[in-house]
């Protein structure tokens, strides 16, 4: 049997084993995405669920309507504000925790890793409810501590100026453990002889961090930044449970707005158009991240 025949046989066997997974991806991912894209060009609503003849093709009217929808722009601004605030903070906290756990002076590293990772696997609904009590304007522990130092209580979730920072703080606490594990893996892959050589040359800890740790962690940082950006752009559960998008729409996100239009008002076509605008934004952000990674590799 020739080498070409062997490769062809191996390809057929590989395709045979992959076919169930590929079929599932096609049925449960590509078909719904294509259907949603088509729906975004229609006036699909609750009446269309009972009778598909009620569906009318309206072209780009849903997308044109978005540009004149004030609440859409508010939700988009809130989402970008959340990503800009929570993204860098989450990466900084994750990297700091990973460096701390990777240092030789810390004992019981397994216990700390478990403690920091527990919020990641904890149900978001339960976490959000607990944080609502933490932020309680009268009985919350944060306002209690502030009162001990003479600061008046803050209505964290009821004040438009504080509601988004409160959600940012909770989201960072909830998610930083996952990125910490990735950073920790990246730190452990940095050759120790680089630090030993730097110490011989007289470099202090900050110089080693700046000249060795950060450059060696650049690919890891770009990956963490990418998954963090994608996850934070899909902000929904935190404001939905904690503030319902308020006060005064100061915490409504683009996914929350999409949910309201699709499942509260049953404007499914309009909701689908919001989803694809979000997809386009995330896609552009992903391309930028890969461009940065390519330039770093070069």
C-alpha cells in the first residue's frame, strides 16, 4: 500500500470519528446562527411563532432602527464602559494573584489556588444575590466598614454613579480566578535560569518583572485579554439579577437589552439584529487582538 493510500485511509477514519461531533456542531450551532441571521431581516414576533405566514421580510429596517434607538446606544455605552473598567482590572488582579502564588515565600499554595478559584465555579445567581446583601445601603458589610471610618452609607445599586462600579467589582471578584490559573501556568513555563542570570547581573525584582516576566507572558496576556473581552462583552446575569438594568438604565448591557426585546417584548427580529451587531463588535475586537499577537510574534 502506497503512502498516499495510507494517508487517504487515515483521513477517512479520522472523518468517521469526527462526524458525530461535526454533525452536532452543524445542527446545534451553524443552523441556529444562520436562522437567526435570516430572522434579523424580518419582523419576526410572537404572532410569527403561531403562524410563519405572519413573517415579513423587511430588509435592513431592524439595523437602521438600531441607529435611531437611544436605549441601544445607552446599552452599548454601558457595555463598553464595563469592558474598559473590568477588563484591565481583572487582568491586573489575576496577574498579581498568579505572581503571588508562584513566589517561593507563599505557603499552602494549593489552598490559595482553591480559594481563589471557588468563585469561578460558583453559580452566578447565588453570587449575585450574596453581593446584593453586601451592597445593601443599610445592612451591607461595605457600608458598615465605611461607617467605621466616618464615611456616609452609599446606595451602591441605587445610585446611577455607583451601580456600574459595584457590578464591575463583583464581576472581577467572580472571574479573576480563571485567568489567574492561566497566568500561573504561563509563569511556571518561564525558565528559571533567566531570573538567576538577572540576579547575577544585579537586577532587582521590579526590573526582573519588567524585563523578563512581562515579555515572556505577552502571548498569555493576549489570550487572557481576548477571552476576557469576549466574556465581558456578553455581560448579562450580573445587572439582570442585581439591578434589572437600573437605576435609570445605568447598568443595562447590550445583551440585557437584546433579552428584553426578544423575550419580554417578543421582537425577535429586532433582537436578532442586536445580537449580530454584538457579534460584529466582538469579531472586530478579536481581529485586533490577533493582529497584536501577530506583531508580537514577528
